[in-house]
């Protein structure tokens, strides 16, 4: 298998390869595009745009449209339904990756070929190498990673559709490679019952506590969730360690079997020690206490995950937070070459061999407003209609032409049949590593709240909340998670925020001072944009409402989404709720409700 050879090469020469990749970023990108086009010019999809007599790259830039998932869904559906002709790609599509992004309420299905799947497996190895190079001691122990899988789905044609991580964890390359340095036995990771999986992984992490040098999960929300699970289950975990017997409710045979070689004897002293640590009223620094050798916490903490930074810093007690990489089901974008940079300063470096990247310039603040435009090849993209604050239509630029300080939406052409595909994520270019651009993840260009003409994006919301919560910090109150929804059941409608609050040193509910909470509402509204404020002033939108929920309420929301098929390992609390059931769950945990001052606008 070509992948195995490449992976051995990475193990042996990873840092050198990284230097070469980034130094030759332009050339690699051009070669990659050429190769993709030569191989696929005859596919049903591309051939329509290729004018005879023009070279492939000219055809590509001039004629191939920039698309979203909805544009190519009919082609993907045909492949999923069993058509085997070269519809999108010359090589056979071997599987689909299920994205957390949805289309018509279902996960988007991203086509994948054997070759592109293998190529992608290089990324976690590079991430691991960089971390080991920058953080001393990481190669002297194990990683306590909380990894989870989600059931696969079969398309009518018999192709499997799964999360990328689920497929990856099943490969021999993972099992014989990185998994060997993880505490969690592979069968506990592959257990489809997330609760049994979590319990066994935590139990193993505690039993092997002296060996653990790194703790992590793919996204910070998963780690936050795991710590909450530990809060709920530490007594039972200690009892298992004390007696040497695994709880009966762990019924999955593979999990039981795996645990039998780890939980081999009673360890009362270890149980006493863990109990003593967990009994402490404040869990500040608990990670350092439980895993004294841990050198870093590795989890994505940028974008919407940044809301977990205070929580992880609190539990970590000074252990560096590392946000290792950035990507999506469609393609890996980049990795963090300076793992020890502060969470809010993290930049990722583009890996130019992962896809052909183009960058669509967007508004200066990266968030911007919805930009309704149709892009068809470069010629039409130049017809920028407006330069006002809300609409910017520009020609996409390639990797060599991005400018530091500018914001771009990522567009990828992949080794598996996506051509000029808008992923939806916005990046801010912060510099270059050799010839490869480095970027900060800004956020999906998603509008999350909308009433009348107002469209508030995830970025707008997150910025507003970040400002407002500053009022709570001096009072020792932590905002652990938030969400929102547009309540249009009454006219005029209003935006409702849900905040889960707790005291810094404990899980106790803070005493809520109405005046201060109203001030928070006011700051959020004040931070929203011109359109929001004018609609609010004109009475089209009514005063913003803030509902405070008690500790643990958002875990119930996660349970709800997991029960509906969300993946625990990629779960991101929605910054906006679309389902009434989800709103009901949060309402059940409500302990106080506050409104913006009436006189505000
Ligand atoms: P999925 O395709 O389901 O794996 O989801 C990928 C999405 O997660 C991306 O499109 C981003 O919106 C988000 N994401 C991935 N990596 C990061 C990161 N490092 N920081 C913030 N968000 C990220």
C-alpha cells in the first residue's frame, strides 16, 4: 500500500518533509492541480467546462464554477445510488465521509478515493512529530486521547459513509501506529456505545496516570464533556480501581476483554489517591493533579471551540493548551507549527499537498454579512457589484497570492472529486512559513440568528458574548457554554441567549444579580451591528433575552443530539438552536431570565 511507505517515510524524515513541503508550496500546488486535471478532464463533471484548444489550467480558472455542496449534490447522490461511471472523478469513489455540516437535514456526503484517504493519514503523524519536537517529554509516555466513533451508514450502492475519524481509527495504520502510544485500548475507542467507551477510556487513563504525558480529544467540547463525565463517575471509577472489578454495566464484550488486561488487580492505594483528589471541592487544576506528568492538553480550541478555553485552563491548572490542526471532512487545511502559542494567537500552516487551495476574499472583519453571489470562472468573478460594507465579490486567489491580514473563504479542489468547492470556513492570513501561508481560523460564514432583515453570524454572536461575559469575570463567575435561538413565536421576535454559568472554584450556581445580567444583555445588543440596532430601534426586534441555565444542562443537550445521531467525538454545541426539543431541554435547566433594558435603543 502506497500509504504505508509514505507513512514510514514521515516517521523517519517528517520534519525534513515538512520543510520541503512548505518551501515548495507554490510548485506543489501547481503540480497537484495539473495532476488532478489531467486525470479527470474526461469526467462527466469537468468535461462540460473544458473548451477544446485551451490547456487544462486555463479551462479550470476560466470556466469551472465555484460551487457549494448543494450544487454538486445531484452528482454525489448518483454515486451514492450506484452509478459507477466517471461522474466526478476518474478513480473509483471508495467511500464517503460524513460531514457535521448538513444538507436537507442529513450529513453532507463527501466523496473519498483510496488514494486521498491514505494521503490524509499523513496529517496526524505530522502533527504528532511537531508536538514532540516542540514539547519536551512527549515521547516519554502515553497520550490519553478521548476518541470516539459513530456508526457507519451504507448508501444504496453499498458504499460506506462514516466520519473520517471513524474510518481512520479502523485502519491498520492507526492501530499499529499512533494507537500504540495512546492509553485507550483500540476496542474501547471502537465501541459504538459512547458511554461505555468513555467510561473505559477514563478508567484506563486513571490506571495509567503515571505514564500519561498528554491529554486530549479532537475538539475541546469533547474534553469538557469528558471532565463532566469524570465528575459524575469518579466514585464508581475509584471503586473499580479499588476492587479490580469492572462495573457490570460495561457489557460490550470487546471493551470487557480489553479492560481485563488493564484492570488486573485491586489497587486500593491508587483508588484512595484519586478519591482524595476528586473529593476536593474545587476542581481547579484537576488535570495536573490526576495526571502529574502531563505536558500539554491537545484539543482544537479555535473558532467556536474557543468558548471552552477558560474551562480547560481552569481544569488544566497552567498546562499549555495546544490546538493542533484545522480541517474539515473535505480536506485538511493546515497544522499548528508552534504548538505552544497561546490559544487566541494560534495560526495554522497550510499543508500544500492536501488539496489545491484557492481563497475567496471576504470582508475585512472576516464575519461580514451574507454575500449572495454566483461565481462562474474568473471572468464573472471580476464583476464585483458593490464595495459597501456588506457585499464584497472578488476573484479567488491562489496560495501564492494571499495577503497578510486579509480574510478569505477557503475553496478546495481535492483528490476525490471536489472542484472549486466552498467549504464555508473563513481564515485570516497571518504570515508565511517558508512559502506556505499561515492563518487564523475565523469562523464559518454562518448566519445563526435572523429576524427580518437582520442576519447575525456566529462571529457576531461570539464577539458580543465575549465582550459581555467580561462583566462576570471579576465576580468569579464563568460562562461555560452558550447557545441561542431566534424566538419568533411573538411579534416582534427576539433573540434569546442561553448561558450556562458556574462559580470559578466550584460547580455551584452563582448568585445572579439582575442588574448585572441585564447589563450583559445590553452589551450583547450594543455589540451587534447597524442593521440589528436599527431594527431594534424601529421595534422590529424586541429586547434580547438571556436565560441562565444550571451546570450540566448543556450536557443534556449533547445527550439529545447524540441520541439523534450526532457524533460524540465531533460534537460542537450549536451556537444556535433550530429544534424546539433542544430549546425545551435548555428551558428545563433555566434558573433565571433577564432582558435588555427597555430604554436601550
Ligand atoms: P467536519 O467536516 O464535520 O469534520 O467539520 C469540520 C469543521 O469543523 C470545519 O469546517 C470547521 O468549521 C471546524 N473546524 C475544524 N478545525 C477547526 C479548528 N482548528 N478551529 C476551529 N474550527 C475548526
